[in-house]
C-alpha cells in the first residue's frame, strides 16, 4: 500500500476541496497542488476566519506540514507573493515548508491579456476566469513558455523576453504599453526565488521515504482538458491522473483517491449543465449555499445532483470514496432529485456521459426522487447521527454511483465533517 492520497474535485469545481484538504492535511506530512493556477479559489476557515487560497495549497495552516506546487501548476508570481503575504499573518512561511517547482510554468501579463482578448472577441466564449490559464498551458505545450526556475533568473527571463519580442507579434508593444504590470511581474521574482526548487525530486524522495503526501486537485474532473465537456473545460488535467503526470511518481504509490462532490451541482462559466435549475429551487440552493465564485465572484449555476456525470467522474479518477459535501444546503427541501440517466431527443435514453457537449446540452435529465428532511444536520459525529432521510439520500447516491460515500460535509468549518 502506498502513502499518497489524491483529492479530486468530482464535478465542475468549487465542491469544497479547500475545506477537505485542510481537514485531511492532519493525516499527512505534505500537501501538493498538482495542476491549475489562480483560476482556483479554495475556501477554508482558520479559527473562524475565512481565507480563500488561489495558489498556495490548502494545508498551509498546519504549521508543521510542507506545502508544494508541482510542475503541473501554472504560477502567477505577483499574485503568489500577495497570497504569501496574506497567509504570513497566520502562519510562518519558509523555503523549508513551501516548495515551488522550478518546472512550473509562469503566467505573465501577456498570457492574461491573451485570455481576456479571446474571451471578449470570441463568438463562443468559454467563460474563463481570465487569469491567463489557457494561454499559459498553450505556450507550455508549444514549448515556448517560461518556467519558474528560469523566471527567477534575471538573465534567463530577459532571454525569454527577447525571444518573445522577436517571434510574437504584439508582445513588444504590450511590454511598452503595460510597463507597470511588467515591472510588478519582474519584481515578484526576488521574493519567490528562495522558494523555487526541484519540488518533484523532493516529493519523490518524500514518497520513497514513507512520508504521507496529499495531492490537492483544483477545478473538477468534468473540467478536465481530456475528459471534460470540451471545449468548456479548463486547460489542465484535473482528474486523478493529472497528479501522476505532474509530480512524476508511480501510481502504485497511491493509497486512496477521494472525489469531493456537492450534494447537488454547480457550474461557473459556459457549457452544458443538464440538471441546471432555473426556477425557485435553483435560486434557493444558490442563496442558501452562497453560490458565488471564490475567484471571480460570478454567480454559480445550480442544479440537482447528476449521477451520470458523477459516475463518469468516478470512472476516470477511480475514487475509493466520495465526499458528499454541503449536504446541509439541502435541509428543508420537501423533495430532492438526482439525475439517473439522460433523455436525448434523437438518441433516446443515455446512461454514459457523452463525449459531445452538444449531445449533452440537448439531454433532459431523468430523475429519481428522494424525500427531504427538516432537521439541522449535525456538526460532526458519525453517519448514524444524520436524519433518517439524509441517510437514505446518501445511500441512494452510493447505489447510483457504485462508490461508497465515506465523508459528508455539513458546514463551512473543519469540524463540520462526518466520517462513515
Ligand atoms: P473549492 O474550490 O472546491 O475549494 O470550493 P470553494 O471554496 O470555491 O467553494 C466551496 C464553498 O462552500 C466555500 O464557500 C466553503 O466555505 C463552503 N463549504 C465547504 N463545505 C461546506 C459544507 O459542507 N457546507 C456548507 N454550507 N458550506 C461549505
Ligand atoms: P476551483 O479549484 C470552478 C472554470 C471557469 C470556466 C472554465 C475555464 O476553485 O474549483 P479557466 O480560467 O480555467 O480557463 O476557465 O473553468 N473554472 C472553475 N470553475 N472552480 C474552479 O476552480 C475553476 N477554475 C476554472 O469558470 O468555465
Ligand atoms: Mg473554488
């Protein structure tokens, strides 16, 4: 048995990964983000104080644990420095306990500009976070990107600028017009330099030495570049496989893979969401669940739990357990529905998540109904402390997904966790 745990967002992001990483970090030595950038917004509460982390792993408030950003991550240097300052008020940061991969690619003002321009000008916008994520991964795949280890070296960074000015139309002008942004970008290299290291080597050594490592996913499996609702996806490998690819360790080192799912679904940005509720119930879930993006503040679209999508997510990531989060938001509803299959106008009944977003967009959900509950859910305790109908709902989800629900979330705090 290995000593690596992976925690994946099982839906379209914002499932509550931040809270659960903070809870599970207790059991490990290191927490490592394996993909995404500051498009993520992971919320946790430290002594009652709300903190939203965009780049720093959500185990950071455990002072004795190490945090790492592995190569699959893309880094916005200025934002990272700002986030490190924010976190420093609550916990001490040192290069010994924060490892930034020299291989991770850097998001520059140019990439942010390209993201915004494409979103504004496209006839089919994705609804990105406009944080420059897509263009940075594109540049990485094109082998013309800037890696963190090169960015913190002034001569190498200047060499990248020179190449970009020569080969990329518009880049030189951008640097002239937005000189203040570029100055800020350059300035962040100094405070980051001491933290930049061969994080993958250190992580592999730690794993080989028997330390517990928790891999923190960002976004969600249905936003995966390979397996998600393309093109309405993010630009990285969000599913569990992204962790092996990013850190470069053997899958046989894995102990457990968990998928965090809301007890309903949300999605920010464009793209199909078959169970979306555009009625009073959807509005109720959005209000009670405070469903506004932790990064962009955009309202999240809400709907009933989609078991077809979640089963697919479990298949591509191999969850040992589902963490069914934000169960408390469903309290007080008379009836709770779960989508068990789709009905397509031409293709009929569909039980496997389609590869084609246009097929998915034309699907109507086929629902199974569960009775609601009115009792407040317990803050902690065990599964049998849940109201009877909440237990029936959890069991119903397990039966539909064919994966055990191992934890249930009932509130924003660390203690609002029920272990089965
Ligand atoms: P992440 O991106 O997956 O880390 O999730 P976000 O932080 O973007 O969004 C999850 C939101 O739900 C945050 O505001 C959390 O504070 C909140 N939250 C997390 N778990 C629970 C829960 O079990 N119940 C309730 N009511 N809120 C939760
Ligand atoms: P966390 O980690 C929810 C969505 C965007 C958009 C699509 C592509 O907090 O769960 P991008 O900026 O990545 O190119 O946008 O992905 N998206 C997220 N949705 N939670 C996130 O992160 C997201 N990160 C990106 O809204 O639809
Ligand atoms: Mg989020």
